[in-house]
């Protein structure tokens, strides 16, 4: 029973964390039709900015978290405006550019912070017992904060004028232009939201696993797999796929071995590509 509780609780936490990263990744694809490989770097930057503001500059925890997300958003906006925008229709170029930028940011982190991980103080110290499972307050905070951000994103997309404009551009860019929506403005807003969600994930995870220069790689891989499984451009699919893979990864790690946990993603993507190539909530090319 304890193992089942571990899987449910820890799987929910990790699924919520992956959801923050994957939703931003699928949002930028759904709107801009580009695969942004620098997306994982925003996650890393959020963690390192949190370390800088909290541990180096000794700033207030809440202010540090907000500034870490804000700084990552600014970088995301600059990359979109001056890097991606001029070549948005050249998808292969954007793919190569964003991958190059991801490695460039990694090298900058290496130079500034070194190769070793940097620990970040927990936002809330201590732990609680849920059932028979001991769970830190930091993980609880991570879970509820991730859920809150996803709910806020849903409200923004579905209930605000700007959010509806984002949906319109994602569905039909030409029709959106016809009714007066400026796609480039929407692309920029989407890039900021995407970077902010990934950075928030990095801020919350930094006290749990430390910040280190290559931490962007596996979250990017996971986000890519989650988006394919959920369906390219489907936020609902990304959310459900994140939770399913969070539970699956935790179950494999606890029941078999942590060494096999990453195999879950490879098996999942092979099965989905074989059975339903468009993903759980994706539309077929003939639809």
C-alpha cells in the first residue's frame, strides 16, 4: 500500500512539474508552428536566477522567485523578437538556431557558475506525512503552485481577449489577421508565457534537485515526448500526458529501478507513434 501511495503522490508532483514545461512547449508550437529547442534553457535559467537572487544576493524568497521568472521571460522575449521572428517561416533554421542558443546558454552558465550544481534553499522548510509517505513542504508547494499556474493559463486562454486571440491565431492565422489580430504580437506574448512557465518550473525544482548546467536537456526531451503523446498543439493533451508519464516514471523507478525510469518515455513514444501517430488529442492530417 505504501508503494501505491508513493506512486500516486510522487507521480502527481512530478507530473505537475512536467506539465508546466510541456504546456509552454506545446503552446509555442500550436501558435507559432515552431519547435523551440531553447525552451529547456528557460527552465535552467529560472533555477539559476533563483540561486543568484536567493543564495548570492540574499534577497527575499518570494521576490527572488518572481524576479527569476521575470528575467527568464525577458530573455525569452528577446530571443523570439530578434532570433526567431526574422526566420519564423524557415522551420529548419529556427530548429538549428534554438538548439545553438540552448548550448550557448549552457556554456555561459558553465563559465559563470562552474560545472558543479548549486543548491537553493527551500522556500518552505520541513516535511509532512501523507498516508505513510513523507513529503517535503517544498514538493507540496511545487504541486499546488504548478496546478495554480495551469488553471490561470486555462482561464487566460479561454476567458480573456488576448487569450482568445492566441487561440484564433493557433487555429487559423489568416482568418485571425482578417479580423484585426496581429500575429507577431501574439507570437511574442506566447513566447513570454512559454518562457515564464518553464522558468517557474525551474524555480520550484531548484531546491529539490539543485541547479546544474545541463539540467535543461532531459526536461526538454520529456516535454518533446509529452507533446507528441498528447498531440502537437493540444494543451489538454499535454496536461494528461504529463500526468500519465509522471505516474509511469515513478512506478518504474520504485517498482523496478530508477535506472529504467527514462525508458518510460522511449517506450511511450514508440507505442504512440505505432498506434496513434497524431497523439491522444491530436488531429490527423486528413481531418
